C-alpha cells in the first residue's frame, strides 16, 4: 500500500507506474474520495467540539441534534474509508527507477550468464523419463490419488530433496538467517495484506472458505507477516529468516503449459529467504540475496542466467525482481528456478511493520519508519531436482549427484536405473 500523502504529491507518477505494470487505477477518483473524507472528518471533529459545549451548557435539545448529525456523518465517513481503502489496495507498488519499462516477459533483461551447457555424446533424456527409470518420480499413481499435476517423490529422489533443503539451511544459518518452519495456512486478510490477492492473484490460491484461510504459495507468505503490527529497534536490523514449507498453487493461468513431469505442479516444496531491513539498506540487501542464490547454483555447478524483470512482468507488490534460470538440456533453454524481489515498504505498510531509527528508545509514532521487506528463493526443490537430473545424467540413464550434496545423501554418488 502506498502512502496517501505520497499519492497526493505524485498523482501522475503513481498513475503511470501502475500503467507500466499493466494495471489501470483511478487515481483521480481516489483523490476525490480522499478530499471528501478529510473534509468530512474535520466536520465530525467540529461537531464533537460543539457537542461538548452543549453538554457543558446542559443544552439537551442541541446535544440530541448534534448526536444525530454526527451519527449520519460517521456512517458516511466509514463508507468513504472503505471505498478509499479499496482503491488504495488496488494500486501496485511502483517499480524502482532502474527497472526497464516493458509489456511482458519478452522484454525482460538478461543480466549475465554463468557456466557453459554440457555437450552430451548421446541424446539426453528429460527429467520425467529419467525419474521414472530411476524409480524416484511417480506421476501416474499420484494422478490416481490426487489428480493431474501431482507427483510422488521416492527413493533417492527423497534423499536428494532433503539434501537440497539441508544444504540451504546449513549455508544460510551460517549467514545469520533464523531457521523457521512456518504454518502453511494463513488468514485471508493476511494474504491480502501481502498484496498477492489483487489483480487476479487470488485465483491461483487454494481457499478454505469455511475457515477464512488460504494455503501458502511459498514460505514467504507466512514469513513476511511474522512481525505484523510490531516495531523493531534499528539495532535489531537486518532481521533475516530462512523458511521451509510446502507450496500450493492452482496454476490457473497455465493450462497446457509445462504439463509434463514436475516442472509446474500444484504442490511442491521451497526453501525461502526473507529479510527485514532499514530503508537505506534495501538495495544492498537485494544484491546480497541475489548473490546467495547464485552461489547455490554455482555450488551445484549448473549453468544459469540472471534475468531482471521489466515492469510488465514484475508482479503487484514487487519494486524490483530478478530470476535465476537454470539450463534445461532437453528443452535447450534456461528455465526459472528462483526469484528475488524487494517490495520496499509496500508490504510493511499493509502489515504495519515498523522500526525505530538509531537513538530512538521510546515508541513515539512520528519516529517510526516502515521496514523494507525482501524475499528470495534458496531452492524451489522440484525444479532444482529437474535441473540436477537433466544436467548430471549419463548415457546409461544414471544420474550423478552433485558433489556438494553427497554428505547429505549418505555419500551416495550416483542414482542408477532400476533393472526390470
């Protein structure tokens, strides 16, 4: 959510930044409602003053008349507040100045490419063919039990999954991240506060209407509101968390896309990083999280490229976002495996997460500032397993486990096909 004062002073900029994200908002209507709300609020305050005078003068008739007028105006005031909030919540976070203006993913920028795709002396198999022959991925039985876009992960595939999780946690805890296993169900009101339900985002979520709960699409969804309605001391920032959780997505807009295997499924596991920092540290923290993501794929020795999103592919709450795309040999292209975003103070305003600058000890409202909130994927585990299977396959159908993961797999070095 943007500051109303900022919108009043930068109406054209806010209108344009929303358009750059492909979202139409009615800023003039918002400003009109804001002006009416402020005028009416002032009138109500004045009526309360008159009512106090009438009470002191024991003017009962005047008091009754003022009470009725106050009640009518307060009802309108509440209606205006609701209309104003609806419009405020429809405005996306403006992109940072260094983000390219573009219409969609076709205009994203490739920042750099790291590593050289392996040249195979044989025709490489895709991850599903490998997974089935190795007996580590079972799509068919999952379809009988759960329907399309689910999978059983089995045998060494499970070891590989937990190896990636433990590798991420070992690395990030040493970097000062606090490990968390968060809830996977959060209140609908909290998800709305995150800014992911606007612009059709709620259509990709699983809703438990009876309970007012939503299944998370990433651990970030439960980690970011961890400090809602709280105030940090500046000395306690940055505060960094690494969380692991299942993730659930309807993939409502992706019918017909990536339906083979486990690339785009309804349930998968992720290790996610979330940072709370002071305003001046936002850009440095973003670079830090991206660097960590790169180091993970460098350690796995999987070729990748870093892509910077243009405005049209940025998402509602993000002000800047990078993706890491890993090389997928059978597709002969790079595919997204992680993302890394700053939401600046957009989410913290909605969730009321603040900090007191250095030297401020009291909880004086005017002293508080909103924290900057960032998030980054350590591993989207399923997609990382895909990249490992395809990049580390051998001609006989076996798959070598990356050396950095072997201490987490009981030093198993290779997964071999099941002989039939």
